[in-house]
C-alpha cells in the first residue's frame, strides 16, 4: 500500500504564496525567537486547506 501524500497538489500561485510566507517566517526567526509568526502560519494553513477542498471535489 502506497503512503498517502499529506500535502495537496498546489497551483503555481499557491506554491509562490507558500514560498513567500515561509521566507517571511524565516526572516522573522532571524529577527528573534520572541517574534510572532502565527499570522503567517495561519495564511499557509488556509492555502493548504483550500487546496485540500479543491482536491476533494
């Protein structure tokens, strides 16, 4: 039995957005551990959730 991929198929736009948000999260990590990244994590989660919904159709 093949292992199921935990991440949905993303469009080119979604790939770019996730990459941008991950880069911003990394920049915030460099700024310090006490810097909040929750807003960016929510944005990435929302993109992945929408892609999962689209894939389920």
